[in-house]
């Protein structure tokens, strides 16, 4: 199984939210791949910088060394553009950051780990799981 962490899941791991960090470690122990989309990393880092959370920033850097960050590609931008267009036509737009994350996840065949399913379930073909439940 391959998972990509949304910004909220990444934040839960950094805060040691009960069950989430354990689930991540369990998935990796089972040989599953867990990664961080570049935009999710950006969302978390900008938030931590804005409140000068230096300890959490250090923890984020260490976590990224362990998990790894998926870079954006032209294919991701093209997929994100298609998602945006489809959602706009439906009158169901979500934030650009979420669209970019979804595009990366779709292009890599990952399952998105998020506690924000109400945004992401608008995107056809996107597999979603919530480790907070």
C-alpha cells in the first residue's frame, strides 16, 4: 500500500495525536510506503513559521528526512488543472493546495491520508483514508 499524508495528518503526527503517529509507524513496519506531497509540507511549514514554532519545525525536518517529500511535476500540474476545471464546472471548487495534493496522489496511485474527506471526496478516483477515526 502507498500513502500520502495531507497537511492535517502531518500536523497530527507532529503533535503526537493519539493513534495517528502509531498508525504511520505501523504502516511503515508493514512495508507500506508513506510520503509527503510537497504542497502538504508547504502548508505545515508556513503555519509553523508564522507562529515561530521552532521545536515543531525541527520535528518536521526530521520527519521529512524519514518519510520523504514528493516533488511536483508537470504531469501533476496538468492533472491539477483538469481537477480544477471539473470542480469549477460542478460549482464545487476546493483550495488550490488540496487540488495539487490530490493530483500528486492520483498520479502516483497513492491513498490520501486526511481528516478532511469532505473536500477531497469531490475528486473522482481519489482513494481516501482517515487515521484519526
